[in-house]
């Protein structure tokens, strides 16, 4: 008699390159795909509003894919262990398989669940699927976790397949199943809408217009990137007004596509893609690996700086709430910052170059805690990932591994002039500045009065005056840094 097994889905909402599902089918078992919505178990980093929106549509897409192959998706909510046990009883399942995650709360939970299910007499197996390397697979010569990306990536890249077709089997993604067994009769599933993932007030129009969640859309986006942008990624990735990046990050976060599939796609394009023309993009996948490496080995970093000196950093207290609100709303009076924050609010995404600029502006010019920025990104980004979010914010604040030195302070005007020289990006997201000439688009406060009048701009009314003076706030940030540096 065919054994029934539960394939516990988490951030692996795909059919292709799915080790847990593949294992069940390779053994001739009947898989029951089960997703459990248990946000309390991810506390204090339960998915934010934009992530929940994406999750709803991704689950709907996965269910369609499963049904098209003869199977289906079982949805549960609440305590994961209790739900797993209930589905075991309903199906007679003899094993539970899942793909591993690395967020601190989830690694602890998964360990407890594995012990409890094994005590129940079930077979439990967890597999590698989310990353190219497990966080414990790479270490320094002193058997310590890496803190510097360059050394980490040197070792990681050496372990990837050498260029040249065909790629060796360890890199080849697992195929999607052509057919699936029907779900056992009697297994109950809660309605997707009952998970409460979609907003009650319909603010998600911009997300709907911008994104299509799900595995088919992820595969399409990869193919579009390979055909249109991969060969020019190095030259165009820093230009926020053009489609120069892959925009795969939200698909990777929820596992609608795997990093292995992305690498495979690059290798199909040519024997030297990984080490040649696409190496800058592959390196970004390396940063994703590095982020998870750090989170696993330093699990307190989502709330605490890796550089302990920054626990005593003199963050701003006066006007802090008003300045944070201006930053969140894109009303700082600094065009590139405001454009980025408005893009984020409307689409759930922000160009990576602009992410660095707005993060540096918050932590250095406004001198507000990086944790406040991380929380805002967590709630508003469709690709909100705890590892990447933590690494990015600690890097920007100068308090993490391989961080940008605190004294390296981005000037948002210069960044705009360099990476948005014609102001196309700013004009799109700050239309009140659209008539301003290129010369002044990134610093309207410096424009002559007649220029502002001719463009129909009254600073402080049509567009905000800067909330801080860039030169003065830079000096204040450096003075604050000198206090931290004195701690040794």
C-alpha cells in the first residue's frame, strides 16, 4: 500500500526544484502538500502587510498548479504542531518532509516540531532548498562564521559549478512533477480568504498593477531578465529609472523560484555567464547567501547591532517622530529620498541603489535608529526578508558585518545626479517637480526663485523644504560617530 506523507510547505511555494516534494514522489509516496499560516510563531517578525498580500496570491497560484497536476493544496492555520498532528490523523500519514528555513524563531520551532513528531513515531526529514549553501557549510580557517563578504564569497564561488556546459548534477534543478496523486478523502482545508492575508482597506492597487505573484510569473520574470537585462546588468543595475535589475527578490523570498534555478538559467545562456558578464548579478545572489549566514550565526542582529558599540549610539531624540513620519511618507524635501519612499509605498518595492540612499539618509542625516527603518521596510516591502533586511540596514548604519563605515555618508543630491542624471526617476515619483530643469531636480531648494516660480513650485507648499540641512546634519552625524569610536 502506498504510504502517505505530508510535505509541509513554507517559503517554498513552487513545484520545480522542490526537494521535499521530489523526495516523496521519488520514493513512490503520496504527498499531501500542506501550508500552515502561523504568524505568531514568527514573532516578533511575523510577515508585514505587503508580504501577506503576496503570500495570498502565491498560495492561490500554487493551488492552481497542484490541481492542474491532479493534486491540491491543504491550508491550515494556528499552531503548526497541532495542525500537523491533525492532518496526520486525517490522512494516516507516516512521515513529514519539509525544506529548511533559517530565521531564528523558525529554526527553534522546527527543531521542537521534529522532536515531537519523531516522538509520535513519525519519520521527519528536512532538506536544503532555500539556499545554495547551508549557513553552517562555510566557515573561516579558524572555524568561525564569516563577517566579511569578500572572503565569504571567495569560498562560496569556488564551490559553484565551473563554467561550461553541461552543469554538473549537483547544480541541476529538480524537475516539476508532471502528475500528482489526488489528495486523500477526508482531509480538511480552511479557505484561503480565512487566513486574512489581504488588506481590509484596499490600499493594494499599486501592488496589483506592479506584480504577479506565483511560480509561473517567477519563471517568466527570470526568462525576461535572461533575455533582456542579464548582459547589461553591470552597467544598468544602479539606474533606478530603467529596468536594469531582475526584480526576482520577492519570488526568491517566498520560494516561487530557487537560487539554483536562477544559476541554471544563467548557465544556459553561455559557458562563462557565472564568472563573466553576469558575475555582478551572481555576486548579488552571494549577498543573499551571506545574509542568511549572518542571521543564522548572529540571531540577535534583527534587533541588536553586530558592532556592540552602536548600542550606545546617540540617536536623535528631538523631532524624531516628525522626521520619521516625513521619511516614511516621502516628504523629506530631498527628491531622491522622497521618490524612493513613494515608490515603496505604491509598489511594495524600491530600487536597490535608492534603498541604500534612503537608509543612509535615515540613519545619518536624520540620525534615527536603523531599527525604525528596518521595521518600516518589513511592513511595506513585498520582498521583506529578515536576513536581507537585517544585513542591509546594519550595513547602511555602519554597525553590522562588512558594513559601510559610518563616516561614509551618502550625499543624496550627488547620488541623484550620478544615477538619475536627467531626473526621470524623481519626476515619475515626485510629479510636483516634473517641470524643474535637470540642473535643479535633485536640489530644488538651491534653484533661483524665478526658476521655482516658472516650474510652479512653492517650497513648503507644493513640495516640502528639506527637513534637515545636508551639510549640517552630516557634521552632526560625524560628531555622534566620534563618541561611538571612542568606546574602542
